[in-house]
C-alpha cells in the first residue's frame, strides 16, 4: 500500500542522482520519478510506508548539504495524487462546474498543494504537472463544483503561500469546452 510520498527537488543533476541513490539505499521505497526538469534541476519522488519514505527523505537530505530547493513528505497521501501525477485520470463529464488551478514556483510545492486540495474538497485532481516546459514551476488542475474548486484551491494555495512559493491560484467557473479539452 502506498501510504506516503516524499520528494526532494535539487538545483543540480549530479547531486540529484547522488540523492536518488541515497534515498533508494536507505529504505524500502519505490521511485515514482527521478529525472531532470527545466532550468537544470532534478527531482526525486519516492513512495512507500510513512516510516520508509521518512527514512529515504532524511537520507537524501543528508546526502545533499547543498543544492536543495524544496522537499516534502506527505504521510497518508490522498489516493487521487498518483493518477493525476501520471496524467492518467479520465474525466467523465463534458465540462465541469469549474476548473481550479494552483501554480507554484517549485515542483514539490505543487505536489503538496494537490494533496491538500484533494483532502479538503470534493474535487477531481486530473493533472499534476511538475516542471517540464515550465521553467521549473509546477501546476495542479482540478475539476468540480465552483464551491469545491474554491475550497480546494484556497487550501492548497495557503500551504504554498506559507512557503513563499505561490505563483497563482485561480478558479474558472463554467470553463469553455475548448479550455477544458486542452488539458484532459
């Protein structure tokens, strides 16, 4: 069972690979993502039990005294995070009542915002985009009622705002079919 997710975002490819090695050797975790991202950064995302992910993140942070941009550990990650991260969510409505968007300065904070949004509101996370072709930023797309998207966006944005990493938090009521189709 995938109980937790952890992520370390780094400013260096070489340090990113060193961190990945340390994380995978430290605990029984699975690598979800380990790759370069825009602006020459590197991300490592692992999953497993809460204790294993905590041990992996701690080991990764210890392996990189320099180059850490952001990191997170989310215990009891919401079940909708993984499909949205893999961009494998199928929406079954022609257009939702609203689309919610949270845009962040770091990939890690986008993942964190998505989890919070899904936990506090009845939204469908349908895309978590981490840094590629975004200059290292991240964004989250969710669908639902206007009220639910407002709740999810506000909660996710608040977490990111507290870290000083919020770019924008937007709710679009009654999105056009063309806008909606662009990202599903």
